[in-house]
């Protein structure tokens, strides 16, 4: 994903599946220090175990992180048109 790696690691499908269902992701990696607060918040909300709380696709697309990405993409496109 954002870090070009999976949030849960394991030696086989069963160990990864167990971790997805039972473990919390670790956000203490140095790579996360380079991510915005909004980015980490989005990842946490998408990895929520409780399906009633977890963001669905529509909710994820309305998250502030995507707004920032959209605005910067639009600004970049506008600059390329001018040049």
C-alpha cells in the first residue's frame, strides 16, 4: 500500500490470516513517521476489526487524506497546463 508492504507479515496464509483477525497493526515503523496524520488515521480506520466501525469504500473516499491528495493532484495538473 502506502509503504509498499503488507500491514501483517507471516510465513504462510494461515499465520497472516490469524494476525489480520487478532492482532493490531504496528505503526511504530520509521516509514510511518514520514506519513501524514491523516494517512495513518485512514489506514487505522480501514484496518478496524469491527465491521460496524470500519470505513467502507465510500467513507474512505470521503476521508480528509483523499481530499488532500485530490487537491494536490488538481494543483499539479493546473500547473502543468500553464507550463
